[in-house]
C-alpha cells in the first residue's frame, strides 16, 4: 500500500461535512456523559477515573458509524469507482480506506479521552484521575485502540450491507441485539454466549462496565475482537470485488 492511497482516502474523509458533524457530536456526548458521571457518582463512592471515562466508553459504541458513512458516501456518489480507476486493486484501496478510518478514529479517541478528563477536573477538581496500579492504565491506553477497531468494523459492515441497514445494525447491535443474545445464550445453548460477542469482549479489553470475563484474559479479548473485525473486513472486500461498476 502506497502513501498516495492513504492521502486520497484522508482527503475524502476530511472533506465530508458529515465527518466533522459526527466528531463534534461524539465530543459533545462524551463531555456530557463524563461530566454527569463525575458530578453524580454512584451512591457511597467518590468519583474517579472510571466515571471520567464513561463518556468516551459510551461514544466508542458510535464510532463504527464513521466507517460505515465513509463507505456509503463513496458508494452513493460513485467516487469509489473513480478511486478504483486510479488504484486498480480492491485490496489496496479498501485496506487503505480502513487504515485511514482507523487512524482518524484512534485520534478522535485520544481527543475525546483528553477532553473528558479535562471536563472531569473542571466539574470535580479533587477527582483522582491517576491510576494507582499498572492495571489501572489499561482503560486509558485501550480506548483509542477500541475506537480504531470500531472504525474498521464500520468499514466492514458498510461493505457488506448497503444503505441505512448498515447504520441501523451498528446502532441496534450494541444497544439491543448483543445484550439480548448474551442473555438468551446460556439458557438456549448451554454456555455464556456473551463472553464471545464483540462489544462485550471490547469492553472487557478496555476495562469498561459491560465487559464479560474472557477465558484468556482482557488482552486476548482485544486480539479476539480485532480478528473478528479483520475477518469481516476481508468478507466485505470480497463482496465489493464481486460488484460490477
């Protein structure tokens, strides 16, 4: 993959007005949720790093929409075919798109995380944001990675499903479908399905609430989630290869 592919995809993503609106909404939601969580922590506990990261942890659920919008806009306007004429390789072109989305999503994660921590200090100057142990650093370091994974997931789903179906699935899956599958898994199949579903493992990796203990630990849970997303991206690229211009 050459840098010209990455530059072209970055220009396309940067010039989309929806990109800036989306990132602005993400930042606003993170600020609001983190500010409220720090201001009103659970009964009998002092606010800390976990409350300060509630906002970024929530907005990571929305990050796949950035990836799916980058794909749907390309398909809707037909620019994906002109891009293919310039780079006649679906592998290079779509892996380049996924790479750019992952980098932008990771940068957004870092920015949202820093903003949420700053807001937490403004709301409650005495809040303890410095982890007291090595394990406490995992949420801080893992969130930008989960943002990147979510962005690539959006690209994969956007290639597999066209139109509003991809947006609907990406919103409904973490909020309703995955919790329902996790709750019904053990009674129906006899084992904890929730421990293998992607958002649960992603939360386990990043140390956020909603995570389900993974049999091999949080780090392997993160690798497992990334492998699922890469496989979905490979399927999406294969599907795009079968489409006629």
